[in-house]
C-alpha cells in the first residue's frame, strides 16, 4: 500500500489535484472481488453490440498484443481520494479499436466489460478521447495481476473506476445504461474536476433515462 506524499514535499503537485484528492506515493491495490487467473489460451477480447458492420470482432491475446502500441503520460484519480500524477501508460489506444471495429452511427455509449461480469459505462466521447488507453504497461513495465494484467482501461479525465481492470471487451450501445458501480450509487459520469462521486449528485441528463 502506498503512502500519501507529505504536503510540504508536494505543494506544486497538490495544486494540480482535483478537489478532495490527495497526492499518493506508490500505487495502492483497490478492487472488488478476487484477482482472476490469466489463462492466455482462453483469453479473448471482444467488440460487440451495435457495430457498424453488425458483426462481433474478436482478438486472442497474441493478436491483441500485436495491435499498435503507444504511450500516454497521464494522471490517475481514484474516487477513494488518492491521485497519482504523471504515470506513463503503455498499450492500445481506444481510438484504435474504434477505427478497426467502428461503431454504428447511432452509438452514444460503450459498456466496458471485465472479468467476473464487471462493467463500467462510458459516453462514446469519453471513450474516444485521444488519452483513453487499454493499458498493458505502467512506466515501462508490465502491469501486475493485482493492477489489472493483462489489460486495464485508463480514462485519465474520469475517476479510475471508469477504467476497469482485467478488461475483456467493449459493447457499443445506442442508449446509456449503468455499469456495476453506477448501479451501486456511484456517479454515472465520474468527472473528478467536478467531484462527481455519487449518483445523488447527478443532474438531469447525467444518467440514463428512466
């Protein structure tokens, strides 16, 4: 478990944090449920739902690992109030998936699916950000199992729960619906700069229509 940086040693960085966050040294392990065992021969990444061609697109681990690799230097803000600044995330940009398996024109949201049926919903505009990345590496090293190996989504401009660990696919959706934590009281959008932590803070238009 990492330790918070003392304010005296991180004054400038502290000023860069979203409201209510504290600067963190190290990377705490936070997740719900057990760490899944990676079985490369069974692993598959899927893009399905409202695809432009109506088909499901699948990659095994070797094929996914051969997709174009890039790095993004970005912060990570956890809803539990710690923030890590300036990490280098390496992996496959979300935009790459949108290009090779495009959504239908009517798609407005995606559901990111992970192991054990975990899910997180995102607006298509958030998913399509040039900084959204399916990360395999952090600071040049492979992710550990506890931090999401072999694949986690990083959406730097939203709280970290919007980027699940152990991702297995994305579903294109023509209407919004809540994911795992969103169904359990977390904000549907999750913008840390607006401190959108909980569903009771939602304004009209923030969540799915009832």
